[in-house]
C-alpha cells in the first residue's frame, strides 16, 4: 500500500497525515478550506522541526520538507481517485459525516478501504452511507497521533476480515498496535473517558473544586500524567461535547447528559488548547 487519503485537516487529520508521510506513504490530505490546509501544513512543519530538535527517534525523525513533499494538500476529492485506503477525520457530527461518505464512494476505486477516525459514532451506521460496507471500519486514533502507539480498531457488522487485515498492516507501518474492539457507541476508551471528563466538569460547575484541584487529585493521588480536564482541553471541548451528546443520544441514558458548564464553554468559544482557553489558559506557543 502506498497512497492513502486523509479527509479532514484538523488536529487529528493533520496528525494522521504527518504520521503516514513519515512512515513512507504518499498522502492526499483533503479539507474544504485552504485556510485549514495551510494551518495544518504549518503545524506539521513545527512538529517535525521540534521532533528533530529533541532527538525523537523512529519514523518522526525525518526531514520536515521531505515529509511534507509526500503530502498533497487539496480541496478536491477527485485526488482520491487512486487511493488504496482513506481515513476520514471530519468533526464528530453525523450530519457532516453523512455528506462525506457518498462523495468518497463515488470517487474512490472499489478496492479502497474506508476508516472512520471517530471516538463515538457507530461504524455500522457509517458503513450504511456507502455501497461497500465490508470495506468500512473504524480506527480511533489518540491525540497527538504521531506520538501515540496504540489505537482502537473497530469492525462494523459487515466489515470483512480482509479489510481488518489491511488496516492492521497500514497501522503497523505507522508504528502502531491495534486493539480490536466491538462496534458500540464510544467503544471502550470513550465510554469511560467521556463520563470521567463530564463528571469532572460537573465538579467545577457545582463548585466542589477548581479545575486545578480536580486534576491534581488524578495526577498526585493516582499518578496519572494528565488530569481529566487538561485531557479535555487537549482533545478539544467541542469534540468532547459532541462525543457526550452522541453517547446520550445512542444509549438514551441520563448518565451521559452533558454538563451545562461544558455547553456554556463551547458556546463561548473556549475549546481548549486549540483556542488557547479551556479549563486552563495556554500561551500562544502551544
């Protein structure tokens, strides 16, 4: 496999494209906005330059210019006409994903495997948007993508073992191990993580503790590298809210009701690190 399409050039999509390029794949990175593509290219240059400065080993230690030469930045879906594998990374909203897959189905060869990089939306539902359900699966990458060695791999109801094997082969080339889990909203990681983050937000909302003290309990008492609210800022509070809303809708269970403070922060544009302000404030160098 050599040519991989990546749809969505945000933090996750850009990270996937960067990881693929440093692993030797030819990449087509697509977004609807040239501005988003330009920001993604700049973020990759900085990340690759930083990796060299700190002496990162492995596939990340490559020339930044050479890695970016392997990536075609475009707004034209027709560039996926000879892609072997496509990884979709658009926002965690069903209406947005529902517009993407029929387009992919139309422009990609019959052999192309589609992977949805989603943390919550069921893969079987996504596969129903295409005419190739046996070649649709889910890959839940972790952020930052180039630095995280493990992903969740999720076959849908109709996914073939051949497609699973193809995905495992691609992930291995990227230096990643796949943990195969069954198709259920939120899978394993987000069923647990989203509830934890949402409850941590409730603790702040109800004035039980400050964001600093909530996270300190986890970092100091449990030895976690990062508390739940700093993790939420890293992922993006808008993404967190979308994921919780999907879980709430999917299970119709009140334990997934979104915290009002989380909704208010997203409405206010406080989306975490990417906007420099979430539960914590970040400098412009982040």
